[in-house]
């Protein structure tokens, strides 16, 4: 018996140490992360070993809160260091830093395939920036009395809509910086805003567990979706404007879901995606180039990114970013890549691999 115990003890896997070495201004890392591939035979989880990835110098000196894609090479991020950072995620280089906010940046909204973006902050301000001009804001939008928690740009880039914990939505003229419309709903603590492509409508989630659709022409509520059981943390609209997805807070698997809604005539619930064990902080539609079927991705405080079959609700793949802390933001980078923000390790570059089915792996962090 003693001999058997000795053999078993020797057979136990040893801890893998993590070593870094400088490589062309970046750090080479060999962290391991857990990934789970879901097979058709009952969706049994199958653990897969991940490959090494590049650890670049951090884009921020403090916790990152949000990331958004400016174009197919650049992303913009913001966080507790009160700085917006334009970053080339292909080369691992900071392109420009933008300083002007007095407190943490909470939201970023980009005018895609341009040089302009907006940032919102706990200092109650929204600022407009241009990568091609100075590091000073081109425009400032002041009107909220509490932290700004919602930010979205109209399809033609002429209007900006902001939301706050002060229960209000403000509609701005981007050119003049003047507030054109103001609307307030009791207990409507805004968590996110998203403009519907090619439409006058704005989708909004709230801490009052409600999803609202606003008509920007007069800034009136056009539709209120059925009240959910938990706080609605985020929302996104599909490229065709026909569907939207929202996600919720939760704990130990209670809540923690994403929900697909019809935005056309019925405006009813289509599908739910359940499998996370803590608050789902972000949900996005994946471009068809990323997945062979309509798919949705979610990121959660449980350190996991999941890819779902949009139509059936089946989980296709799970990537667990062990040791990263809560995942707070998710964005599409290009036709094969995603950007994910974590509380402890900054921004993660994730690559979708379809060579052996649908897989997701981390290739870089910065």
C-alpha cells in the first residue's frame, strides 16, 4: 500500500511555471487556459490544451473597463487610468493616448472605419476624439448629473445618444455639441445603448431589468420588452437590424443568461443562452466570416467566453481565461478575431479557428 501511494504521488502533474523573455518589444508567455469543445453526442465537454500566446506590454497602467474596434487594425480602450488608448493589436503597439477625463472611462463608441471615437466617464462627461488631430478632445458633451453608462452613435454619425445612472437619455448634435433632446424615466439606470443600423431607433438596457426601444425622433419610448428577472447589463443589434441580444446579471447560475429578441413586428423572445455561472457582461453577434452558422458570443464574470448557436441556443465552445478575473467587455476585431477585456489582465486577443470545427483560443494579451 505504501509503495502504491509513492507511485501515485510521483504520477501527479507538476505545476507549470510561467517564464517570460523579451522578443522585439513584447513578452513571450506560455500561460495555459482551459477550453471546452461541445460535441454533438450530448454536448459532452472535452478539455483541449491551448497553445502559447504573446504577452505584450500593457496598454493601460490600471484596470481596463471597455474596448471597441476602430477599424480592422486598431482598437480603442479605456479604464481606471482615465486614459483612452488607440492600440494596433496586430503589431502590439500603442498608437496614441488621449487624456482629458478626470475619472474612469466607462464606455467607448467608435465611428467605424474612421479616425473618430467617443468616450464616456464617471466624471459625467462625454468627449469626442480624432486620431488624426491633437490629443485634445474635438468636442465635449456635458449634461448628465451622474456617471455616463450608455453611449452610441447614429448610423450617419450626426447624432450621439448618451445614458446615465441619473435616469436620463440625452440626444446630441455631434457637430455643435448641443443637446437636442432629453428624456427621463423613473428608475431607468442605463447600463448600455446601441443604435439600430439604418434606423431611427436606439436600444437600451437598464438596472430596472427592462429593455427599451427608443425612437430618436423626439426621443420617445417606442417599445418596452417584457421585464426580466435580473438586471440587463448589455445589448447589441444584428447588422441587418432584425434581431437584438441582451444579457443579464446573476450568481451561481441564477440569471447569467443572454436572450435573443425579434426587433421587427412581433418583438418577442426568440432564444435564450444559458451556461454561465456569474453575470454576463457582454454579448455580441459574430460575423458570418467568423462562424459557419449564425452565432453569438458572450463574456462573463466567471472568466469564460462562450460561443452559441444563435438559432438553437446550444453552446458550441467555451474558452476559460483562468486567472483573468471578471470579463467586462467583448468586441469583434476582424473577420477571425475578437477582443476581450478582463479585470486582472487587460485586453485579450482571441482567434476563431474553424480547422477542426469551431474553436476559440487566446493568441495575445496587452
